[in-house]
């Protein structure tokens, strides 16, 4: 047995850019290939040369479809990667949706920046294009949950449902007999469709790589309930904009609205989903229910076999640009759900520009807002935010609702990790500095583990 190392190429001191490279004498296994988002200094890292030649990577393990875990894949393929990207069935389906949309948006944003002249570059370029995305999809290889799969001569992977989004998994990776557990993004056990995360397998673990998105806090029910916020906006005669991640958060919000309307907690006002990517993802969630996917809650497929859990009867799916533009002139109070969830791109940016200056309107933030994102600026109470090169006044009511989070909080992560056999090493990643530091300290103090928060580009030998 030779030397095995792990290199932290992203998701250190930030919640984006998940990329972890495990190397042995015979293999290089990359776990996730995420895009950096948020702060400009982080986004620029997407343009940095990859630290190893992509053609030398033996295989990529993809834990789930979100852009901060999958969005860098097309650049690796463009630069020479040509082997398997191993993942679960619905992660493969949703990754196709996300990468196609990401490529389209990047090309559109580069063109828009060139036309309007607000880029610092003479010729703004996209990170990758649709051709790169389509080529990437050819390498996706779906495997079942809970089944050990061989990757290379000395490496194996097993995917376990993590309850975060459809298809998401935590993984056990074995490389040259060293055993790694990557939590990736861990769910909470409160999802309306997905089963709670599997318990970790009772095997000897050499290294745990754990997320810490909410490592410094505990989710609490907000003082203002979701229904109260919506009703207050309606009473003012305004509309509600919910920036929501296209994959999973949109579905969770729609189910919550379905319940509120069904119980008469809110009026039956029009609901618009304005995101082509979200609508494509919605179709896969419906498909998963029809096919009783293995990661679903028991009985969910039967419960919804005759009804659409996402449509209380007033849902409109805005697929075209012209349909999206019609939402700029709403006459009655309505709810618009649009991506991206942090307001960093997509159609929601145009809705923010249109709705923020009106004090009757409400913007509800329902997910984590990374540092540097427009969503974080709104959460922090900024009085104006920059959109397409112009400053837009924030007069609308801004509310944050935490209880839709599908990320485990600090207590939930510690409780889940405690179920494992004590590992040799623990690496705390995928969190902003305070969150990383807090969870690292808790794992040391409460569990007596050898836990550290690595820096970007650090390489460790696995003991």
C-alpha cells in the first residue's frame, strides 16, 4: 500500500467550488467539480488553471447536481478529461439540466456585457459554452445507491442517499485501501419528498470530509411565518418574489404553497415559476414520484399518484422570454419563483430590478446566501444593489425564511457524524470561515476528533 493524499482544490473558507482530489500511485479520483460563486475574488478562481492535467484524472465522483458541485465539469472536459463521471440516476438527469442552463447563461451574460459595455474586458468570454456542456454529458455514468462500484484498479465508490436534493448522496470512497467518507451537502430529514439521510455505514474510516454550511448555527423557525409574510405582502397590494435554487428549492417551496392554499392559510393567488431550468427539474421530480425512486419517502408515490404536489391549481409555468417579460406588469398580487436562489444570474435578476424599487413588494430569501451575492446584500439590509451595471434602490420588504433549508445545521451535522466509527482524520469544508471554525471546534471538543479546516490547495497525506 503506497502513499494516498487528498488535495483541497475548492470549498475551503467558502461554500462553493467543491473539488477534492484523492491520489494514489495508481489513481487520481476527483470528488465533485464545482463552480466558485459569490465574491468576485472567488469567481475569478474558475479561470485559474486546474492544478493537475485534466486528462490524468482517472474518474470523477459527483455527489449531486448543484452548480457549486458540478458546474466546473465542462471546463475539465474542454481541457482534456475524457473518462467516467460516476453518479446516481437523478443526479445525472439534473446535472444535464444545470450544465445546459449554466452554459447558456454564461454565453448570454458575456454577450449582454459586451452589448452594454459594463465588462472590464474588451471581449467578454463565457467560461464554457453549450458544446462543452453537451460533450460533458456523454461521460455521465449512473450507478445505484448502496452498491459498491469499482472506479479503477485500486478504487471503489458507494453512494448513499443524503436527503439534500433528488439524487444527492454522501459517498464512501476507497482508494488503495484508504477509506474516505464525503458528506457532501447533507440533508436534514425534513424534506417533504425525500427520505432522511442514511446512517453512515459502520466501517473503519480513515478520513471524513464534512460540509459546514450551517456549522455555526441552529435552524430556528422564524418569528414571521412564511404565510404571515405572504399575507402581509398581499395586504399591501404587492407581489412576492422568491429567488429559489432551480433544483429542489423550487419544488419544496411549491409544496409548501400547495399546503398553505389547501388549508386556506393564504389566498389562492397566482403562482408563477419563471425559470426554464427549474421547470425542467420539476419534470424530473414528477418523474421520480411516478417511478417511486429509491430516495423518496415511503408512501410518497402512492400519496401523489392522482395529484400534482407542486400545483394547487393556480400554477403557471413561464417557459419563454416573452412569458417572463409579462410578469413585469402584474395587476394583482402574485408569487413569482425564479432562479437563481442567490440572485447571481438568470431571470430572477430582471425581476429584482423590476420589483425592488416598489415598497409594496416583498422578496423572500429561502436559502443560503453566499458572501458577495446579491442575495447576501439584501439579507444584510443594503439600501441599493448593483444589477447589470446600474444601482437599484431597495424599497421592497426583504425577509429571510430559514426553515426551508435542506442543509443540516451544526447540531444535526454533529449528531449524524457521531454515528460513525471514530475516523483517523476529519477535514471540515464547504463553509464560510466562522462556520468552518465553529464546527471544527465542536468536533474536537465534543467528539474528541482530529479535525481541521484546510486551506485551499493544501494537500494532506491520509494516515
